[in-house]
C-alpha cells in the first residue's frame, strides 16, 4: 500500500517522490544510462520479457536490472542466470517502487561497479496496473505490458497506466486464438486513451514481435544515451 | 492511488476505514444480508464470475451488486442484463474500494429497495492484487481470484491478498493446457501462505468447477444470513 502524505515529516510524498526521481535521472544522465520502468499487472510477462531481452542484448549492451517485488527474490534469481547485475528490492507492503527505493538500487550499482560503463537499466516494478504509474522512479521511458488474457477493455478501465506509457507491449498473443479477444481492439482502446503510445504485440513463447521490441530498445538506448560531455552541454544550453 | 493518513483531518485512514467497514457490516447483519468482497488482478475473471453467479442464483436468492471501477460503467452494464440492482461506484484515481464508498452504495440500495428482502450483496472490487486486501468494506467473506495465466508463483509474491482470502478461485483453468502451469502448484503455493483457504478451480468458459462455487456461495448465505431477531439475540448474548 502507499501513502501520499507523511504526517511526521509534513510533506507531500508524491512531490518528494518526483524530486527523488529527477535526482535519480540526473545520475542516469551523468553516467550515460537509459532507464526503462517496466510495469503491468501481476503475471503479464514482465520477467520473461526481461529474460528474452537480456538473452538478446546483454552481449552488445551493458545492462543492469533493478527488480522490485513485494517479497521473495524469485524473479531476481531468474534474471541473475543471464550474468548481469540484478539488484533486488523488496517493497514489503508497498504496492509500487518509489524513487527512494530505486535510489538505493542506484547507489548499490555505483558502489559495486563503474556505473559509467552501463548503457541500460531495466527496472521491473511491482505487479500492479494502477499505482506504479503514479510514482516515477527516475526512468526515461515507461513501458506497460498488458496480456491478451486480461481482456480488451483494460485500457479504458485503468486509464492512468495507459496514459502514462510511452510503449505498450500486448503480450501472450499466442493465447489469443483460445480467447474471444482481438489484439487490434486492445490496441484501439489503448490509442483512445493515448494516441501517441508505441504499441508492439509480442509472444515470449513463439518469439513473435520480440525482434521489433529489441530494435525499439536499441533505438531508445541510441537516442537517449549521452556522454557526460553532452549532458553538460545540454545543461549549459 | 490511496492514502493512509489524512493530514487535514489528522486521522489514520486505515483505522477510519475499518470503523466504516464494521458499520457497513452491522447494516448487512441487520438486514440478513451476506456480503462477499471479490478481488483480483485486472482481467482474472471477476465480472464473468458474477455473470455466471447471477444467471444461476438470482431466481433462488435476492442479490444486489456493488460494482467498483476506477472509471467507466462497462462492467455494471454487463451485470444489469441479469435483472438485479447494480450500483456502480467509480473510484477515480483510487486503486481500491473503501468502506465509505461502499457505504454510499448501501445507502442507495436502502433508498431504492427494501434491503431486508436481499440475501446476498456481491462487491466487485477494483482490479488490483495488492491494495484492496488491506481495505475492508464491510464484507463477511473475502474471495480472491487468480487466473492460471498469471503464473504459479503469485501467492508467494503477493502474500497479503492470499493471506486475507477466505476463498481462492483459480480461474481460466481451460487455458492451463496451453501454458506451462499446474493448477496444483498454484494451490500448493496458496496453502503455503494460507493453509485454511478454501480453493476452487474453475473455468467460466467450460463451466468446470462452477457448480462447486455456486454450492459454496449458497452455503455461505445459509450460514451467515440472520433474521433481524437473531441479530438482536446475538447482540444481547
């Protein structure tokens, strides 16, 4: 669960969270890291997406994962098999990651490694289609996943997540033939909420769409990664 | 999103919510109504479960639905086809129903109908596997749904919901053959968190398990429904 106001400190936690997120993003920019915040309901396929992404990209790109779960390190253990740093954050009763939790992960990364060597940090948020959309963690890009099994109407019923997302992955499309679901109707409902969202339909099982996703990730890293010098120039400009 | 502390009022919202839930439950007890709070991730099948339940039981039992959604009346409209009162509550940015919202629904029911004529109120919560478990609304029984498509590990990763649930419905079991999922492993993980939880595996598509669910609901109504007289006796006792 999450609070929006801390009575003892007398501060609006959403504002404090945003300041922390901006600070995290300054670190990422300074180190030339692109950060993706990956969000969805439980079981929409975030962890398997990360597995496929690490398998395909970790030779060409230096990647770290910040793995948020209420409890357990089950997902973190799955991802450590891919030979990249995986920093596990247990949120306890909190239904989302916040910028302070992710700051802890960033500091651990900077302590154990040279952060300037990294190209990409993938943050896997707690499985929740509502709350994570409201708490930035310092990401450059928000990625939402929606499984075809969740139903066509979900972008309309949970608009905050779909309005915030830069990229929507419609997942488990291999299951669509067994459901009364049209991927195109999910996409149309998402565009009704967010006309500019980039939509990619994928199946981690068959591999369909994964090449498009991987190209899109490579493009985001190429677009956003800046050397410390160019960051300084941007700040001067 | 939800708050746990209201700075203007200086009150702990969880405590205030609990007091409101107890008050709602007193109303239900007074009227001889059994109330079920139905919770799950988005798209686990809450609304279709209610459709099947209303189709099967609304002749024998007098049922009303309190339908929580962040936005839209899509689900409420689906359920109104079954000829029962459906009170729609839009929670806006809130990621769960709370007892105050449900109190509004109860008062509307009492205004439009004779509430003592009702046997069963089904509350469909906002789709979220985390937050609704922490906010009672006045229910007698908590029902959690988990779709087989969400994965076997979810009871371990989202323990609050599974610890609170009186009954767990494992849904969409018709899809299990297309997934690397064993229903028995989901059940074992749930029992690890909550050894006493009643578990029913169902498919709204094939009808498997629905008779067991319907019998269980009938049993809950028979167990819990009290006449105003017996409530008074209980209070005197």
